[in-house]
């Protein structure tokens, strides 16, 4: 697997805001870091799957 993409901070802020709103509290620094790594990993897997679909058609 390749290195995860680097997204702009606005992408992370949207995800952080979503969870903070859902949970009704601010995330800790550790929670933010874990969330960002999970977001980056999920986007990487999604992109790899799209590439596989494009090349198998």
C-alpha cells in the first residue's frame, strides 16, 4: 500500500467538526490524530479501489 494522501486541513476540520458535534464535546489531541490517520487511510483505500475498478473494466 502506498503512503496516504496529504489533504488540506479543511478536510480534516470537517471530519473533526462532525464528530465533535455528534458527541457534543471537543476531541482530545490524541483523538484528533487517530481520526485524521483513519480518515487518510480510508481515503487511500477508497482511491485504490477506484483504480482497480477503472483498470478491470
